[in-house]
């Protein structure tokens, strides 16, 4: 099997390198799970790890090169693997929960993470979403993994040895393990997690080994527990051993549960059953291909196709399922809010500050059914915890700003999702918009000031106050639109429409930028627009000034009209990448990534400015959006270990690429519109969930022909700088003429501009 996958992988590479591509039934094999793994804390090229899992699966597996507890659990420059880890880590900054490690060892018994570590090479590593293989040189063992949603199949190929072992590490912070030799089985649980507070949290696991073992020992810390097959300790583990012949294969079936050992057994029985490794692998590959085939691209280079699907792969993990199906076939979940087993859906592992921008819009367009489950999960978040999670990891994590659950909830309903308790979610939004939570990252920190003054002041000891104000204003717009769609009383929702204009309170006409404002109404001084942090979040004023998603025309007016607005946009790219990092006491990685990108103040490696390129469409120069979108795709993304230009962030930075490659982007998620760029491929086919298709034809597309010259929508000439979600959902054929020179007559009239609240009639 190892030889088959190696040969197959090489065939893919050699057959397609440098060639144009046609539709493939095996889209999954374009994916490079190592994209973005060449990262470190002070410079992120993605901060990803190879995720071996199914789309939105509860569990993910990855080779672990970092030490236990290190968020950088796999880095491309590492030389050794310490184990194969079940992980639920959304990003290294959030770290992990629900984790344990399995590792084969030969020779002397070595079970601690340093002793059992083995040298490896990427030359003997094969990584697909549905299959991972690597040769462990010190052990002379090849490890293979293939996943299901809540389980996985391992296959170890051992050498001839009278001392072959399998080590299971349940990690520190209190864990349990038990070996049952007669059943060929190991069970255990880990209680280790990184964020918030979770009562009764356990990640229960069960492992079946298909070879009888003659050695069975538990351990704690660095000590073997003599004569004990069961142990509870701060850091528990197990070792089983046997003799092996040359190339002897040992299979493991592994599953876990946040509910109980019985549920872990049930998950294993349901998802692996009596399937062989090869059958599990085939099924996993089929799931990936079926999921990916909702978007087919044609007429690009192999590098572009690989980058497209590698980005799409990242998008299909977030948020991940936390629910399970019990013996009565009921959907249930462990609640991180009350520590109980509760009915219904639950998802986790995403920060709305990142993902409201493009990841959730992509789900609403291409995979609405899974987002319906996610919305049902949000109902349970609110009922069980009293708040919607702005960062779920898997409960409330106290990190980032904004109240962007408003966008996630409102957009789903406004774009047609139905069949869940939207009125409870609306109540949750109103509650979150008018109250401070028990931590600063739920509800609205500084809400009393915001509701009374129209902004969160700079001088009241609330960090990132300007960022909070701007995001609250967009979130108020989302609440207003949802309330309107639900038929809520006008007097109830008009307050949110009014508050959506609060961005105006921070606009400084002297500099033409957003600026922190003191409680007495004076602007914060001295003002350095290149200062990162302070009034803003992981960015500076040049990045956050554009964060008026709901009312770009209002911002155009504040800046003095279209010409001045465009000139300000141009300045982002022409300014030098200077910065002031004093707020952080050093250069954070986001700053460094902007500095080295050679795109001026445009910091694509972080979320606040990612929509800014598309704003040229609101001021009559759409060709500049087309130019800069193509430049960013070409320069900032590649399906290589250093293939991102900053943190990938739960599918959001990938979603920017996927939308941009399709030729449009959701600048205002809680509206009906997508704003135009220009497609990257000659043909793109979206297969919508109900069977309708959106086909985007751009036959003259090329590296030089990056500008839209003409466009028709279902045969009708279209000069608009936007597309309607509702119209796309009816199915569409969009024909795009492409040219190497801009068409400066197209999309220049006010009627062609995308939605803005202050332009609404």
C-alpha cells in the first residue's frame, strides 16, 4: 500500500507539472496538506499542520514534531516526529484540547516524548487529507493513518525485531489509561485543554490492536508502573509489545468521544466496523472528492489548481463537529458550558472575528446544510452558556474583539437558511449587543460607553477601543437587517440602524483616517496612523479605516468623494511598510509579515484589511480591484510549506483566495451582494446544493488578461460591480470577457456600485 500511494503521488506530480488542467474526479489529490506548515511564532507562513481528517470531522490526526503542549505541533523544518496525535487545535495560538498520541517504537523501550522521537524526512512522507504515511527512521517503521469523522485506522509496518512496541500517551494535566490484553485493547482519557473552564471534560479513547501482545505496562511521567495495567495520574500512558517479522503489518482501530467510553466504542463500531485499512481509506477519499466537487475549476496552471484546492481543504474543517450520535440514534454532545451531556448539535474551533468575513459566506453559498447544523449548534451554545461564542475553543475563549456572531447568525438567515430556531438566535444577538459578558470576548466589552456615546472611548482602559467600535457598528447593521427580515417592530430595530453609523464618530477629517476618541469627545493624541494595536486589533489605522463593511459610500463621503477615496486606497499600496510596535513591546509576527510582503501598508496576512482591495468598486475604478486581487493571489499564495503570507486562521485567509479566484468577494456578508474582482480560471463551475449550477466562463483568461472587459449574466449585459446571492442561487451562466488592459468605462456609474446602507432607498 505504501508503494502504491508513493507511485500514485509521483504520477500526479510528473503528469501534471507545468500543464493546463481539466476537471478531475480526484480533486483531493491536488491538495497539499503541508501548505503553510513552514511557520514559527515570529513569522507565520500559515501556522497550519497537516490535518488528516474528513470535512468538519470531530477529530483530526497529525504527526507531532513539537513538544507536548506546544501549539506549533507540526513544523516543516523539524527533524523528528514524537508521535501521531489526535488534535482539535484550531490554531497554534489557541492550542489544543482532546488530545493523545500513538507512536511505534523498536529496540530499547522508550516511551517519553523525547526518547520515543524518531528522525524522519519529507522525502519519505506522503500527505493527503484522507491518507498520511511516513517512515520513522530510528524505529524502522512506516506509519499510515486514514480517518473517519470520529475514528481512525492506523497501519504500522514493523521490521524484524523481538522488541517492537506501541506507545500510547494520554498527556499531562490528569489522565487515565487501562490495558485489556485479552481484548487486544487500550482505553483511556485525557483531560488536558487550553482555554476557558470546562467541567467534567474528558476525551475518552479506545484503541484495538489486531496483534496479540506479550508485553503490557502502564507508565506515569517517566516511570513504568510495575504490575499495573491501569493507572490514573498527572501524566498517564501505556506500552504494549511483541515480536515482529520483517514487514509485518499491525493494524490499530482508534476512536474517541467527549461523552463516554461506551460512546467511543459506538463511534468506532459505526465508523470503522469490520472495514480494512484500504476500505477506510477509499471511503475517506470518496468523501473528500464528493465534497470538493461542488467547485470545479478549469483552465489554470497546475500550481493555481493545487493552491485553490489546498485552500479549499483548509476551509472545510471549520468549525468542526462536536456532536455524536448515541445508541438511540439521537444527536447529543458534551457541553463545555455546563459539563453535561445535552441533546442536539454543537460545533467548535472557530473565531468569528476571522471567519465572519468569508468562510461563513462560502458555507452559505456552497454548503448551506452544514451551516444549518452550525446555526442549530449556536442555539445550544446560547441556551447552555447564556451567550453566543465569539471564539469557541470549544467553549468561550477570552480572545479577540467584536460581537461578530451577529454577522454569522444574520447572514445565514438572510441568505435563505431555514428550519432552526432563529427567534432564539435573534434574542441572543440582542442580548449580546446590549450587555457585557463574564469575559471581554463575549457580549460587548465597553457596551455602556458605546450605547451612550456612540463609541468605545480610548481613555477608559479598554484596549482596542476603535476596533471594537467599528466592529460593533457593522454588527448592529447585521442585527438591524435580521430584525427587519423577521418582521420585528420598527422602533425595536431602528436603534441598530442608527448605531450602525457609529463608525462616523471615529473618522478624523484632518487625517482622513479612523482614530481613537477620548470620553470627552477629543481625538486621542498624539496620533500615529502606523501604530499597531492600542486603539486597534492586530493592525493600525490604515488597516481598520476600511472596516465599514455596511456603508462604504458613507466612508467615501467622509473622505471627500470618490477621487479622494481612491487616492486613499492607492496610498495603502504606495506607502512604505513602516510601523510602530511599541504597544506590543516588540515586533509581532503580523507586523513582520506586512513588512516583508512588499505591498506597502497592505497587510494581507491578517484579517482587518482583506476586503479593502474590493472597495475600488464603490468609487468607479473596479479595474484596480481586479489588478490587486490578481497580484495578491499570485504573490501571497502557493501550495507549498511557506504558501501563506500570515496565519491561515480557521479557513478565512483561504476563503479570501477561493472567493477571489472565483471572481467575487463578500465585502458585506450580511447583505445579498458579492463584490466583483475577476476570475482566475477560464471556467469555474459551482454545483449548488439543490442541483443548480453557477458557471463562470472566462475563456480569454490568462496571466496577462486579468481585467474584465465585458460581462453577461444569463445572457444579459452586466456592468454592475456586484453579483446577487439570490440570483446566483437560481443558477447562472456568467460570461466574462478578459483583456490585458482595463476597461475604464465599465462599472464606473453610481448605479453600478455595490450596496451601502446610506445609499439604500
